[in-house]
C-alpha cells in the first residue's frame, strides 16, 4: 500500500511536482501516466526516499520509506534499469543486493529464471546487456526480496512486444496475489491492458485519477470560468465529480448538468464543451502536446537523460 | 538468520524485515571492492607492486641489507599511493555507475552505507599491511637461502606505524571521494593538492611553518621510523584533521542531502 500526500518538489523557481496525492491499494495495479517531464520519476523518487520533497510526504506500508528497516523486503524498486554497475555480471548485481537484504542466495537463480535471463546472460557483464535485458534484470532485482509492493518507473521501455506481454502477466499475477503495484508509463496503451486504476499527471499536477474503466468510458465536460474557485464551489455543491485539468475543470457529467450548476450559482462561464469522445485519450494527447511544446522551450536548461527517452518514443 | 523482531510500529513483522547489521553491509562493501574488473585489478596491482619491490631488493640490494625490515618498509610507499585510489573508487563509483540509486533504495539510511564503506577500505588497508609483511617474510627466507643477511628483527612500532600510514592513506582517498563524488576529479585533487602544498611550502618562506603542520606528506614521514615523538604525532593529527576528518564529515553531509537520480 502506497500513500502519497500533497507532495511538492521545487527546483529553484521551477516546480517539478505540484501537490500530488494518490493512494495505491493492495491487490491493484496503478498506472502512473504522463508525458515525459511531467513529474512521474520525481514523484517515484520521492516515494522511495531518494529525493527529499519540498513539502508533503509519502508512505509505503504505513511508513515513510526511509523508516522501513529493510526496504527491499517490503518494496521492490526499479527506477532506472541502467543504474547497475556496468562491470558486474547480472548474477553478481543480484547477489550483492541479496547479500544486502539478507536474502537466501538461491533466490538469485530463481529470479533470473523468472525474468527469463539464462545462465549465459547471467554470466555476462551488464555493460553488454540490451535495454530489454537490463529491464528484466531490474525486475528480478525488484522481486528479489519477495516484496508486497512494487514501484516501477517505465519498466516496459526497451522490452519487445513479447516481453511487454510477459511483464503484464507477471504484474497482474503479483497484484492478484495481494500485492500493490505502481508503474509509470508515457504510453496510455501500455498500461491500459494491465492497470486497474490510473493516475494521470501533466506539468507536475494530477489531472485525472480513478478507476481505469470509468476514466476511459467517461466523456465528461470541460468547463472554464474566470472565477475558477466559484465554479469549483458551484460544481461541488451540485455534487458533480470534478477534477482539475490543465486549462479548465474536467467534470464527469454532461454539458447540460454543468451549465445548470453554474447558472444556479451565478457563475459566468468562458467555455463549456464536451471534453471529446476519446475522453482520457484526448486529455492525454493534449497533455503530451502541451508538454512537448514546453519541452522545446526549456530543452536548453534540461540536463538529464530525457532526450534518449524522447527518441525511444 | 535470526527472525526475532522487536514489536515496533509494524502490525505484521515478517522475517527479514530487520535492519541489515553493519557487519553485513561491510561484507557487502568488501565484496563490491573485488567484484568488478577495475577493483580486482587495483588490488592485484597493489599486491604485484609490493612483490616487485621485494624482488628488486633481492636482486640489487647488498647482501647485508637484505633484512625483513628492508623488505617491508619500501613496499609501503607505492602501496600507499594506490590505496587512496581504492578509497576514492569505493565511494565515487556509486555515482559514476549510478548504482547509488539501487544502493540507497536498499539502505535508505545512507550514513550506514558510508560507514560500511569506510570500514571496508580500512580492512583492505590493514590487509595490505599483512600482504606487505607476508611478502617481506618470503623475501627474507629467500635472502637467507641465497646468502643475504636474512635478519628477522623488526620493531613492533614500525608495524603499527605502517598500519596507521596505510589506514590514513585509504581514508584520505575516501574523504576526497566523498567530498567530490566524482572519480577523476577526486583522484586529480588527491594527487595534485599535496604536491602543490609542498611546492608552495618550499617557495613561500612564511608558509613553511604551516606546511610542517598541514602538509600530510611531511607529517606522515616520521611514520617510517620506529620512534615518533609526541610533537610528531601532534603534527600528524592536525594534518589529518584538515585533510581527512574535515573532508569526510563535509562529504558525509553532502551525501546525506544529495538527491539520487
């Protein structure tokens, strides 16, 4: 179980994550969706105690990550498949982790089998691994401590279609046996097939979250007013489910109900329209487009390895 | 593995959810020193250099000088140059290879990882002294058999001083690594700074006095003798405070606060 409460991360004047809250329950797979640079990785690093948040907090299994006595036995973490020493063999990388966690050495072999890395691959140095093999090794690393929770950042990157299918099965099985999974992706289709719940992030903010089926089915209405707070209040009073969009409020109700609610409260609207038949997909595309133009503007100042991920897309 | 868990906040305590003990973390860090090609070759090189020194002595030193002490002491200096590199690498490779991400995800109390790393490199330094002693013993046996002096007598204080010398060397490196968190930068800084110090100390007269307290190359010199005065220990202590303790503490703070990405 993962609980994220009002996490904020600022780097100087730039806000990477703004007031992000969500929960992941046991027995579910939560897809954490958003375009590149939306704040997915930063949020996940904050969950895992690797990045100190500016404010807010996150807990795993009821405790802040840093207070877990032996985190590897509770949470399996895969944040970057390339974060392995290139000079160690795959087997040795896992053996080091097993020794740290105090896990039986035999589990190393079992996990290598489980992720489909054979004896030859296990003896090779990580330097010689393809991205797909690194993802498999990273998944083996995450599963090594027999955890109840998995936090995986873009685990499907570099996997071939057969590999992606295999991973879905593995994650589904993990959740069905009571585990909690949080996995991120910048591709809606990639998580759609496995996630029960979706959390969509754009520009550092949560723009939509909820059960996959309702999110994907709901057409919804996009509504804007100069007085956003009053509009929000009016919609809340009318009992309509509202979520904050990037350029307005997204309401899961038809335009008529939304217009009525606004009129009843005397709020002047500047825009009222169906959010588009594609629902979530439309929302996601508009987010991606917005993020891409923002990325183009700030590409000069970005220093991380994001461009390689862009290229993979 | 013992599974007795103190009833803490956790409602269900599963086996293995205890904090990994420091001894285990130290064992892991020792393993990391040898399980990469770079680390393994560094250790092999250290051993080969010590062996080479003994061999040179056997071939070129006059018979009367082929004693245990004379085999042991000269091997300390070249090994002492390589040990700091081991100290630096053990810290900085986590960042250059980005393994810090996995290491600190498994042990989020970062200070425990650092303490384990320091313990591991100190053990490696002590092992290097044992290796030097063993090679000197081999040299002495050969000298004895081939007509050299083969004298075994050695002052106990010399061995103690050698241990202090090597431990200080490896920790000096670790301190630079921890402070700079960048392999080439730390190695260059470690090699260049003392040389710069010595040059400045000799060129600028007024600084000469200060260099006597701060130039660790000079303050460590007496460690090669059997007798060290309190004043010499004092100077050694002051120079190590500046070049070893301060970088270690500042580097520890930096590592604790740094964002791991």
